[in-house]
């Protein structure tokens, strides 16, 4: 009887081990799939969670705690020669948001946006002025990715190098002449009836080149 019981125990142990191995294999397969390029809908984090919205819920605003996290992501962005010349202006005053729209034909989303972050570059601090737009763009991307991770929609709008947009933004936000606004990002909750678009899989094998064209 003891021998029979021992055999059963061994069989049960073997079955449990086999099941555990199978689970591990499935987990590894799933993990591998999340790293396969061009698999739409598989990855839901990072840039793949970004959602664009041009009409926002005017009754909701980004929380102060989330704004802090979004700005932390912006500050974590790399800058050329580590000059750290980016400046971030958080705008939640409705009158100023509407004024930011002046002279910008592609900023209709500011009609309903409740929170806007303007990414500007301090010309007195930056070490490579020809890379100012690059630094601002990287920070803007970080802002949108972090906003998406926190459940917000966003949309970027260009300012520089258009003189009218630059001067209007400087005037609205009382920026000194040596601070150049490059891009602004509206962040918030999409309106319930808004048309939104998520980050889509644009993978194209023809655009991947190894060691040359």
C-alpha cells in the first residue's frame, strides 16, 4: 500500500512539473510575441498606448500629481551635449489657451483642451542651437508617452520656426526673447463623442535597411 501511494505521489509530482513547464513555455511565447515588430494590438504600453484626440472633455482636467509625472518624463529626456536647455510652461488658464491658438491654423484642439504644455528652449543655455528643435521634439514625445501611460489623450502642435506662432506664444505667456517655444502638447480626456485614433502599427519591411540603403 505504501509503495502504491508512493507511485501515485510521484505521478502527481510529475504531472505538476509538466504543467509548470507548459505554463512557462506559454509565458515565454507570449513575452516573445510582445517583442515581435509589426504585431498590431499585441503591445499596449509605451508609445503603443498613445491616443490622439482633438476634442477634449471640458469638465475634466489632468491632475496635479499626473502633471508632475508627465513633467518628470520630460526632464528625463536626453538633450544634445546634456545642455538641459528645455523649459516647460504648463497652461491651464482658458483665456491663455485660447490666445495660444491665435495665428496657428492647426490648433483647433485648443478650443476644448484644459491642459497644455509648451516646450521651449532657453537660447542662453543650449550648447548647440542647431539641435534645439531636436531636444524639444524628444521632450514632447516623452510627454505624450507618459500621458498615454497615465490614461490621457494628447496631440502635438508646432510653434517654431513660424515667426507668427513664436511671437504670439511669447506674448501670451510673457516669455523672454531668449526663450523660444517650439512645440505645445494638449493633454486631457477625450470627449465622449470625440473621434480618436490610437497609435497604429505602421511597420513596413521595405523601410528597414541594414548597414546601408
